[in-house]
C-alpha cells in the first residue's frame, strides 16, 4: 500500500514563508494536492481564496445528515466559494476527510437566514431535487454566481427551500431507485456547474472530442 504524502524535507530547507517548519521537519501526510506539501494551513487557504469559484453550496441539516461531510469534501475539490449548512449546527465531519479545514463553511439557523444572506450577496438559490415540474439539470444553464441548495437525505428540499429557489432542477435517473443520496446529487450538480463555467485546472490535459 502506497503511503500518502511525503517525509521530512531534506535540509537546507527552502526559504519560503508559506512553509511550515513542523511539516518540513516531520513530513506532510495531509490530504492535500502535491503543490501544497509542507504549506501552512493558513497559506493554503489564502491561495485557494484567490481562485475560488463563484458558486456556493447549501445543504439542509435537520436530522444530522451524514452526507454533509461528503458534500464539503466535494465542494473543496471543485473550489466552491462556501458551503452553507442550514439547520442544526453540528454535523458529521468524518466524510469531509479534513477538507473542512480548507473550505469556508457558514451556518444558518434556518432557510430564512440563508435567503437573507443570499439576497444581500445578490445570489439566486437553485434547488436540486427530483420534484414534479423540476427542470432537467442536463439542459439547464446554471447561473455563474448562485447557491446550489440540497435538502435533507430522505425528504429532500423543505417547502421553505423550494419556495425560496428561483428554479428547482432535477438529475435524470434511469434505473429503479427512487432517488440518489444527497452526497451524490451534490457532486453531480457541482460538476455540472464546473462543465459550464470553469476552465481546466493547470496541468490538466484535454483529449478526445470537445464538448459542444
């Protein structure tokens, strides 16, 4: 089994204020991409803040949803501006795989508080749920700046969240299951935004036929 990360940095150490002396001395086994090896946590966050995308993610948390950690981890991977947790303040961080240390996470007591914040930030809410009358995500043009809103696992979007959303968007399914879990739905919706609005990250190699 391959060991994640790198060991102690050979001396003399680089003269770079972004680097953490403890990590240089002891090695860096964190769940970060290689470009951030040995970087201090605040330096990583500061660098990410220069390149975050303009979409936000909100998820309702009325029953301690175990999908929230996965949503935070995916939001970090796709460089969402922020994750907004609506409802209970406590959530299971295990699925985040420590990515919440680098991802901005904001709490709102209820949907009204989220709506007030989004209105002040001039961000429309787009609900993601397979509801009658929903617009297919596969044909929907997501706003460049927006909040993608996901409901509690099981019941889906609350009535308040549905009412506050400018549109409700569905994810096409082809099998027998009634729904996919909130973590998977969030990943699909975030990647749909990426495909519509983001450029490939540095170092990515484009191949095959271009997407029309």
